[in-house]
């Protein structure tokens, strides 16, 4: 499921698929994406790169197309591959940088950038 909070510039994406379940937050105000993988009990954070990540208003349109047409091809599909490296727990400076929504998602989990 996807929830778009236009006034806060936030997109919440919840994937419920057993072992592959995850929650993702696109925080356009702070410019970061955070994905919490439940099977790994970890949070992966990456900077939003405008050349690869659709703008907030575009995500809603793409989601609507996908839902109504099921097999619509779009050149704006978003795929990310995370490679685990060194992790650390977030601190105050991280939460100021990443914002409150990502803090709520990732507090107490190892962070990978």
C-alpha cells in the first residue's frame, strides 16, 4: 500500500509479503529514502537522486497507472539494490539530517547508508 502525504512531502510504502515485508519512507523535505526490511531487522537509507527517483506528484500518478492498468510500462520504475556494509545506530545528528519520519521508522535499528 502507498500513502502520499502531499502537505508533509512524505510517501509511505508498505509491502506485506511474508519474509519480504518492508516499510519505506520517501522524505522529499529532507531528501532521503529509508527502507526498513523486517527480515533483516535493519534500516537502509539513501539520498534521493532526482535523476532516478520520481518527484512526489509523479509517484501518485505512477501508482494510479499501475493500479488501474496493472501492466503499464513506465520508464520511471524505481529499483534500488542495497549492499550491506558497516552499520551504526542513529544519533541526534542523524535524526536532524534524516527527519522525524525516518527517525520513527528506524530508531533502535542498525542504519546502513
